C-alpha cells in the first residue's frame, strides 16, 4: 500500500475520531460556559459573565443535602459492592462451584432486565414484605444490587489475566489461602479494584430510577435535580453544580490513571527482580 492512501486514511480516521468526541462531550463541555452566564436561560449569545450562580448553589441547603446523600450512598455502594465482588469473582473465575455459569448469569441480570422492574420489586419488598420505610439505606442496598455486575466484570477480567502459577507458588511455599490473596492476588489486581470502586461510585451516584422509587424524605441528587427542573430560575445553580461535579470527576479519573500507571510500573519492577 502506498504512503499517500495510508496518509489520507489516517487523516480521515483522525477527523472522524475528533468529530465523534466532539459529538459526545461537546454538550457536556457547555455546562461550565453557561454556568457563568448572567441570565436564567442557557442560550447564545451570553448575557454577560457572573459567578453569582455558584454562590446561589452553595447557599441552596436542599441541593447540598441531596449532594451529601448521593455521596454517602455512592460511597457505601462502591465499597460494599467491591468487597462482595472480590470473593465472588474469584469463585467464578476459578470455577470453584459446579453452578458457576448459572451464578454468573444471575449476577448479570441487572444488565439485561430494565431497572424499573427491580425498582418496583424493591419497593414492594421494602414496604409490603419487610414493613420498612423508604430511606437512604434502602437506596444504598438497591444500588449494591445493580452495581454488582459492573464490579464482577472488571474484577473477573483482571483475575483471568492473572498468572495462576504465582498463587500456586505461594501456596507451595506454605502460605494460607487468605495470605496468598492478601500478599499476591490483591496487589496484582489492585488497579482493577480501584476501577471497580470508581465505576460503582459513578453508577450509584448517577442512578435515578431506583433512587426515585425508593427515596423517602431524603432524595439523592438526581432525584432532587429532576424536581428542580420545573423551576427555570433554579437552572443556573444546577448548571453550576454540574460544572463542579464535572471538574471533580475529571480530576478523579486523571488521579486514578496516574495511580494505575505507577502501580503497574512498581509491579513490573518487582516481577523483573
């Protein structure tokens, strides 16, 4: 193949990739721009530059409480889901149970069954069967259920790529099963554990349907924002909050990638020695 057609194809693919990324993230990047607009509606041309929407956001007690609720629920869901997924992923990857395929299919059900079905089921179980009130605790438990398949997929992928001879060598040297997991397996799959935590946190933080059905008097942030969209005057402060979340999320992703690269470099150095 000549150099000229290859160069043209490279330019076409680069242009396509650039347009695709702009299509996906262009509307999101408009959030910070409109959050500084001195007006109620997010339209062009901008009326002027102002930071008062951020002050209004900080003074909105209901919004801040909903944000804290979402952070608490997402943190609980991420930690508990990853803790449950670690032994479950090992069992599924190593085929330690005769019904591993059936168990894996059951875990993956939230990926194929509409979320509203689980929301109604949880609502009936909590109110009619258990006789409990709707609360953040109910939301957190439901989020663990729907986040479980994401965590299992990430951890199983890491475990399947792990050299099992390292674990066998540890056991041959007299280490216990838990000691092998703590000293060998867990350090090697730590980037996947971090990815699981982040993925579960974002999935829980963004979940609306379950939170809408199970929230009582303490709504999470998506439920609160949905209710506030009826009031146009509150839109600028919502854009300000979205901009803050966008910046913090980007910083967390960059930090996680830096940690992952350093961890892999350390592991490669250890394996070479």
